[in-house]
């Protein structure tokens, strides 16, 4: 059982939904970012999505793009993202960390070396946006063999014919992308999301969390109400972008977490 | 010709869209179903004589194909070696090879019932070609173009707008072709159900590299029969040369000759200020290493951490940090050679073509011509070089004037040195 599996088992036992928070590693700089990440569990975050910056984030909207550029300009690297996870693990051995990003920095480092380093750093799962099931041999299967969860994105365009393929090598949970679009753009509607979540749950036995387009505590509550959890990314990153202190960012995160947990 | 299919260079890609280890489908899940649909639709069209009949008709009456294969006699005499032929794709409607591919993709979009077309463009040639064909078929057209390129290619921006396209300046990243492609992909993810993405080169996720190559292969196919007509039955070129940004004009010229071992194949990358000066070039094969970007694995300009670098070239059309995956494979297998040419060398070739042949080339084929200038003098007259004159130079006159120190606003009529 991975930390991710354990987290969902615990939440289920408590009758609670998961709140997943995304931040870009190294945004606006390494130390501030680490301080925010360390404070996330205390603010009610059940699972941390740690963004690995990339020069060409094709699935992300302007907010996450800018965060990645700030991090890279501040000298962020894949090694430093791993370092950040390792430092976090020194004081928190329970909260799962999912690294989210694009394939090239991992491919550039070498898949075997990356997986061993990621595991050693205490990373529990991976969400790699540009690796669909058709490319499972690249990283998904080696990651599962290395004991990391490979979390897949399912989208409104993932039809019934395709869904089994998407579920096949997925573990940990499924991340349902609630809109066709990029991060931080349109608003997710609970009415549209509910039947999709039911469809994905029927196709596999994994928890389904919903992200893209959730920006307020109320929206987090509505979406978490029809799924196993809600993800907020761009709305948190926007607070960092506007220069909020870590304490202010974490206070905002707390309201989101309370929203999701009220569902 | 290859008797043994297993030894053929013309069988790629495999069913996973791979040329050896290159290519593939590295896209988000949202796009995956559409890419599979596009692949199925293209496979159907490829075997449909009606599809090709429509293409042939448009190529002939709308584009002006076949483009001439022209013996550049004064240039050959001047260089004093090989016989140099130019494949005159700069005479196509819209002034470059880009329209060969755009027609194919737009016909496919029509078959798929897509009414909204998006494209990325660097120098603006692919954007102009896409806007042109969309106007012809009454389709909505949106072109993403880096803000930096919008500023340096103003005439093409105006052309696109005249043709009814919406040109969106891309400010994300550093505002060049790579960022335009990112934003086009973002648009596609958002409007996936009604939108067709018309990619301008032999890159992107499968099936684009193969599909664009197939549409551009008309260039090499025509060279085969035109040369036989002019030089005698069975006469093949000894060397074929083309410039490479993403590599679509080159793939179009090379592909029909891949299984003719006597034909030497040379791709010319943009060397900018010189490949040894870090980051001041666009030579992905000479100066990069394999990575994954924009849906495919290929050689990329990147740093040690896998972050993508910006290229540099005098030619906006070659200003891209990657290259089509089939070129990466041809490079690794050794079937094709890849060299680089600097901005300075390309400018010299540009002027030589004007002076000896009365042809103002685009800066892209000027790179190919510059390599011809290097190798032709040492070859015998009976050695035939075919270079792809893939675009005309109208769009580049401002850039060239600036580099030659000529003030275009000077109304005194100063002579060029």
C-alpha cells in the first residue's frame, strides 16, 4: 500500500473527501516554495501535487506557465524539486507527494535514474501530462515497477471505448480533467462532472479526483461532493504570483480545504 | 530500388508512429482520441483515389504544379563544377512549398467536418498558405504567431489578415515559433471537438510527421520524372540538398530517393552565428540531443536539465529548436547527412542567386544554396545536384537590406555596392 492508497483509505474511513493542492516547486524561489509546501498539510491538504517547471507547458494556462518561468528564472531544476521533496519528508512521512510535469526533464535525466531518485526522495506518484497510455512503456510501466503510482488524466474526450485503456496501468487515483482546455481556464460544473466521475469509477476501482477550473472554496465543495476529491492549482499559484506571504497563501489554502472537506 | 522491404527506408513510421526511436504520440489525453481519429481518417484518404484526384486538380490549377525543375546554368558555370538544378517551389501560389501540405490537411479537415482551422507560423509562410486555403474553402482560420515574429514579418501578417484569418500574437514564453506551437496546442485542447490543427512541418504527434511528408513528397516525385525527361530515362540526381527548420521541404524532396543508394542526401540546418557559439544557432542535429517536445521524440536544443532552448537564425522559418523525427532517424542511420550553414554564408548565397540566375530566394533555401556553393566546385560537370528552392525572397528583403546596410527608406536611390 502506497502513501496515496493509505490516504484514501483513511479519508474513506472518516467519510471525508480529499483535498489536493498544486504548487510549482521553486515558485517564486526555492525557500519560499519549501515553506509553503511544508505548511500545506497543516492547512488541510491531503495530497500535495508538486509541479516540476518546464519551458514549454503545453497543457497549462498563463498562471502555471508564469509560475514555471519564475521558478526556472530562479534556478529551479529537477534535482532541486527532488531535494525539496526529500526535505519535506524529513518532517512529514504521511502526506503523499505527486510530482506533476512534462516528460522531457525526466527523459533527459534518464528514466531509471529518475525513478530511483524520486523514490528515494519520498515522491509517491507521478502525473506526466504528455504521456498518454500509448506511451506507457516510456515511464508508466517502469514507474509502477519501481513502486510509484502513475496517475492518469481522464478527460471529457476519453470516451467509453478508450476508458479501459486509460484505466489499465493507472494506480493511486484517477485525475479527471473537468474541462477540455488548459489549467485555470473555464469553470468546472458539478452537474457535468458527476456522471463522468460515475463512469470512470465504474471502469475501475480507483478514487477519482477532479481538477482544472476549480477556484473557490464553494466550487471545491460542489466538485468534491460529486467525486472523491478536488484539486486546486491555478487559484493558489495566483496568490503566490501576486506576492502573498506563505502565511497568506496557506490561509487561502485552508479555506479551500475546508470547502472540499465540507462536502 | 529496394527489393527487400526490411531494408527499405520508406516503410516508416511503425504503427506507434515511430521512426526507429523517434516520433511517437507524446500528447495530453484530451488530444489523444482526436489524434487517433485523424490517423484513421488519413489512412482512409491515403487509399482513396478521389482524395488524390482532388489534390492533383488543386495542385495543378490552384498552386501551379508541377513546379519547374530548372538547370541553373550560369550558377553552375560560376561555381565551375557540378550541374546545379533548382526545384522551383518558390513559384507556387503563396510563394513557398507550404501550400502543398496545407491543401492536403484542409481537404482532410473537410472530410472530418471540421469548420475551424488553427495553425502556427514562424516566418508567416505556413500561416499565409493556411489562410489562403481557408479563404478558398470558406473556413474559419486562426493563426498563432510569436509576438517577436509578428513584428519582424509585418507583410505576412497583413497578408493573413487580408485573407480573412485572425492572427493572434503569442506573448507566452519568448514569443517565437516554439511558443506559437504551444499556444496552438492549447487552443486545440480547448476547442478539440470542432477544430482541426494544420501543422506546418513534419513534426508533432503521429500521424503529422508522416502525413505532412506524404503531402510534400510531390516535390521529390516531380524531380524524378522531370530529371529523367531532361537528362534521359533513369537518370537520378547524384545529390539532393534542402534547408531544414522543421524539415518539411527537405522531407518532401528526400523521401522518394531514400531507397536509391546512389543518391547522396544532404539536409542543411541553420547555423546562425556558428554552431560552436552556444545557443546562437538552430542546428538541432548538429548541436542538440534527443528529447520530447510538441508530441514527438526528436533531436532538440536543450540544456542539461531538459529545458528547451531558443534557437537563433537570420531566417524566421528555420528558427525552431527541434526537427522532424524522421530526420533524426535518417541522421542516426546515416542515410542522410546533415550540415549547418551560418547566417553570413546564407546571405552570400542569397546574393549569388540574384546575380547569376535572377532568382531572389527566401533565406531558408539560401542556406541550402550556400552548401551547394561549398561542394559544387569540387565535383565534375556530370554530377547533378538538385537543390530545393522552397521559397521566394520577397518576405526577406527588409531583413537582407538591414544586413547589407541598405536603407530602404532612402529615396535618393543609392546603389548597392
